């Protein structure tokens, strides 16, 4: 049996157990009362609703065409003899449902991806994605926020005077908003300037510099130093930092785990 059928079988068996329990309970309730099918079904509804697993409502009871010549005991016998068959049929239905013939009422893949992917906004400066996993966070009053920020040189930020690639991240930038920046791509530059003027509006960026941050991006910048220089026409001499060059792949993996998984 495939996993989907196994889960469904569990649920179906569980639900049918609840139906049986509700039937027994309502029959007990009715012992002293009249042999009235309508009263019995009302009582059944009361018991089954307590379990909260089968979405029965009073409408289902009202719509029932209850035969007038049947006693509660008989109805119970009929139901009991049929329940097992209905249960097996239901389980069979799930067993026969495979990846190839399943019909979703709502595409679960998109829902899962959307939930896992979270907020798709990126920091206007360093492009690090927002850390919130639900898209509604802004409406709920939490502005966008990043777990860490990337060195700005990665996206072509450089010193206006000497074209030196920027090694600082956004956390540093908010500390010194008068720092001169130059961006290779004018379009992004315009966009950034607007954001810059509004002082990172809509983003929570804490002003601090932590040496252990961005290990991954420091490693990447060292690794692709020449390409960064060619692509942005920036001076990349500052990347020749002894500390940056000493970062190993193991350091990077550890740092990413610490920052993204343990935080
Ligand atoms: Zn259940
Ligand atoms: Zn940033
Ligand atoms: Zn966000």
C-alpha cells in the first residue's frame, strides 16, 4: 500500500470507529425514549459532532428520507451491516488513487511551495530575501527583515571616488547613510537612490557590524574576485583581505547552518 493510502486508511478507520461509537451512544440515549428515528438521528448528530471528524450537520439529518415503518434497532442493524462495506470501498478508493490519476480539488504543490517560499521581497540593496515565511507579515504590521545582509559589492556597489568595491553590508550602510556609493547599472542605481532617500523604508535593518556574518558571501567574493572586477569594472583589491581569504568551505557551511537553521 502506498503512503497516501496508508494515511487515508488510518483516517477512514478512525472516522468509521467514531460513527459506530456515536451510533452506540445515541442508541443508549434513546433506550428510555420513544422508538423515534428522528430523535435517534438528532442524538446521533449530537454525538458525531463532538468528534469533529465527520462534517455532519443538521441539514443532513433534515434531508434524510427516514422510512416510517422501521425501528431504531432495525436501522442500526442495517447501518451496521453496510458500514463495513462502505468503509472498505472508501479505503479501496484511496488505494486505487495514484500519482497518475489523483484529482486535486486544489493544487497542493503550489500551496506548499508558496508556504515554504515565504515572502518574496528582497532587500533593495543587497538582494537578500526577506526572512518572513508568511506573505501577510506586512499587513500584520511587521516590516520586511533579513536574517543577514550581503556585502554590497556583490551587486556592484563601489566607492564613488576610487571605484573600490564595497565590502560592507546594509547593516553598515544604515550606520553611515552619507557614504558615497556608485552603482554600475544606472537603472538599479535610480531605484536604490529612491530607497536610500526613504531610508530603507519598509525594511528593518539593524545597524551593526558582526565579523562572523556573511561568511558565505565573503567566500564567494574571494572565489569570484576576478569576475566581479570584470563584470562591474570595480577595483577589487580590498577583497585581498587575509581574514576573508582564510575562510574555508567548512566555515561557510557551519556559518550558514548557524545563521539560517539554528537562528
Ligand atoms: Zn481522524
Ligand atoms: Zn541588505
Ligand atoms: Zn517580507
